[in-house]
C-alpha cells in the first residue's frame, strides 16, 4: 500500500478521534472502520490466482511459460498482451503438439485474467454503458474510453447480459493471433467456442436457440468429444455436452418443458420429435428418446418417473449437476 493510501486511512482515523462525547466517538469509529474496510478492499484487489500445471507435461518449456504468466498482474488487461507476445516468441519454434499445449496454458491464464478483471469491475463506478447500448448516443467519459481501448487491444470487450456490464473474451483475438500455428483439431474446437460466444444459448434464463439449433449444438459436442477423447480441452468439451443435455431434458426457469397444468410445451415437443426422428442413434439421442417415451406414456405430462430418471443421469455424470 503506498503513502497516499496510508495518508487517507490515517485521516479517517483522526476524524473519528475528534468527537466531543463517548457516544459520538463510538459512532465515528464504527463509521470510519466501515469506510476503511471498503477502501482497502477497493485499493487491494483479490490476489491473483496461479497457473497450476499439476498432472501436465513437465517439459521446462511449459513450466517456464507458466512461471512467466504467474509473474504478471492479472488485474490489468495488458497482461494478456504480454502473455501473447511471450508466447509468440516461443511458439514459432514448436511443432503443433507443443504449440497446442502452450496455447492451452495461455488460455488458462486468459480465463484467470477475465475473472480478475470482472472482480475489479464490480467496484468500478465508471460509466461504461456507452459501449454496450445499441444507440450509443451518450459520449463516453475519457477514463472509460481509455480503459475500453485497452480492453480491445488485449483481447477483451464489454458485454451487457441481463442489464449488468461485464468483461468478456474477444475470441476473434485468438483467431487473429494464434490460428496460424495451432492444429486443425484445436482450431475446430476454438471455432465452435467462438461461434457459441456470439450466438448465445440463453439469456435471462430463457433459451434463445431454435429446436433444430439446440439439438445440433448438443450433438456437435457429443461427436467432437467422442472423436477426440484425449484432447487438451476434453474436460471443457464434456462439460458443454453435459450442460446442453441437462437443459434439453429439463429446460430452465423461463423456458420450462411443462406448462402450469403440466403438459409438454410446443417447443420441447418439437425438440424431442426431432431427436426421436434423428437418423443416427447416439448416446445423447438414446437418453432424449427414453425421456420422451416417459412423457408420452404419462399423457404428455411430467412424472415422478422422469424426475427419477434425471437424478439417475446426474448420479452417472451424464448430465450437468448444479449441486
């Protein structure tokens, strides 16, 4: 903590000590303690996480790059620019296998910095709405514009889901900077992630995809995971498959499969019919067909049997669990 911050805190304490009565003094001290706590929390962001390579390849190339990343300030967008620059120097000397592994480490740091920037944003009172509203009639403050430009240079952007401003990754940045040295399999994965970031699955607990697009998105992940079981991002890929299958079977708050009277809604009826008539019987298709058969047997309504089936799928780790 620098001298300016110490001086501010000292001033607040002195103010609390100047009260004329014991009661006033207690009130001032309580208030000042709250102010100091809030101030220190803002001045000192939460500590940066570290890239952990436990269980990963022990090649010194990877360890040295991870150590370099762990020495950067994860609260600043420019740390990604520095991480990219360092990686660009190393990766040109590597084959695609090592290049993919180095990018995997970079992406871990990219996620870490994204979380850190959003934790800082929670305490930032600057108005960034001119960058996310459609009309953009309001001119941004100079400070806001400076920070926005820094975000854009370093692979980030503002987003405005559900009326809350947040910082998101600009996956086109990844495409520009890294695709030329990555494997076809890695590019295929990153293209899908980028596509899904631009074409939201849901917003405000409402599913945005058409029935066909929803089913195709789930089956894309199932096929990719089956084809690439040893892929570096296999855990993320499998989680995506389990996530989409969960919501396809169970819906979400504002797109629920059953109406108030318990009958299956048109959207999910169409969705399950598509799966029922799908020409290839994948494991996901089998699960959807089994649930749909339960629904039909109960008069197109929900049932305890279906609820028990969902719990069984969660126990078997076939669909996402929020516990």
